[in-house]
């Protein structure tokens, strides 16, 4: 058994050999032909030529062995609500969400902005259809409407998913009201808004022709099965958005190959010392370590 120091040294001195081994943890529909392309430093392309789907790696591959095992445990310290989903139940919910978005014309490569509180519905990822997702943070203090509008314009999304409201540290956050204000300022607003109504805002407004209730869309897709869309490794899967000193949003690109092979499976095994079937507590899911550990892996 190697020490951590030896393990780390090999990842530096033998990058291709090291990450070729880590790539074996991932299910590849088409295995990568080359581990690393570093012809244009500092820009690197990992697992060149490979094709996979993050949703398949997170859910589908586990159905046979642990379909009835708990995949997601949700405990809210704000509302006291507790819910759980088995791999099979979560797999069905993901398909329903994907089918609902597909019915709205969202497909491979389209951008979706998700502005939601920390609830399971925010964890139903969109990578089954291979959309590109952006997540503005709905934190303790709601972001300003101009800031949210800037994030929307930067993404130019086809669809936006939000909730009527939420609670952070006992304070009410009206998500949909802020979204309406931001969309009035945005130059490139999405054509459709999907709302998950939690009952926090009884005066929530719905714009006819634009706003759609998630419960209604889900009901129509209750028996729908949504096939996987494979993605080449260089396609973006997520753009966490940061704000620099100039107050302008800056999206950090996360591609499929690096996410699956390096961030998700490898980090869960070697850093968190966990794996499929193991419990992992995850708090503050909006930060950059959240999506790979809680939604797209292992």
C-alpha cells in the first residue's frame, strides 16, 4: 500500500498513467483514445475521444445492485422536512424532470439556469439530456436583481428553473419574485420558466405563456422514460458562476471528462474515502465541490 505522499507524487510525475487508472472507475460508452492532450499549455484536454453520460454513472449503473438502497437523504433544518429517495425512485424522478424539459424544447447543448433553494428537486440534475447548467447561489442574502440579470444574460439560457421561495437561517427568500425582477432587466431572458411551488409565497405571480408549474409538467411525464444522451468529454456540463472585483459574473467551465474521471469518482474514492453505497453528508451544495459529490457521482 502506497503512502499519500507517494500517491500524490505519482499523480504529478506520471499524469497520464495515474489518470488512466482513475478513468477505469468511470463507465465509458466509448473509452478515451488519449488520456491527456497538453499541446496548448496551460489548457489541457482530458480523456480525449471518450463518450459517457454523468447521469448514467450516478444512477443507472447502480440500479441492478442497489436499486432499493437509499441514494438521497434530505433533512431540512429550516422546515424540519425529511425525505429520502432510493436509487430507483431517484432514477424515475430524473427521467420525469428530463422528459418535462424535453417537452419544452430543451435538448443537448442547451443552457439551463437553476436558481433554487437547497431541496431535492434542485439535485435532480439535467445531465441526462446533456444540457449545460448554471447555478446562481440562493444564499442567506438574496442576490440583487441586477446581479441575477447579469448571470442570465451571460448564460443566454433556453430555460430557467426556480422555486417560489425558501428559507435561510429563518429568513424568507422569495426566489420567484426576484426572478421576475431580474427578467425585466435581462437582455437575453429564457423563453420558459419552470416553477417548483413550495407554498412559501402565496402571492407568487405566474406569467401566462412563459411560466409553468413543475407539478403539472411532472404529472404529464409521470410514466415517461427518457433515454440517455451521450456527451463527448470536452462538452461543458456545468458552469459555476463567480463574481470578481469588477462585479461581473464569471463562469468556470466544468467539462464532462474532467468532471467524471477526475472530480467525481477519483475524489470520492481517494479524498472522501467513500463510494457507491456509502453515506456522504453534504452541506452547502452550491459551492464547487457540491455537484460532483452529491449529484453526479460516484
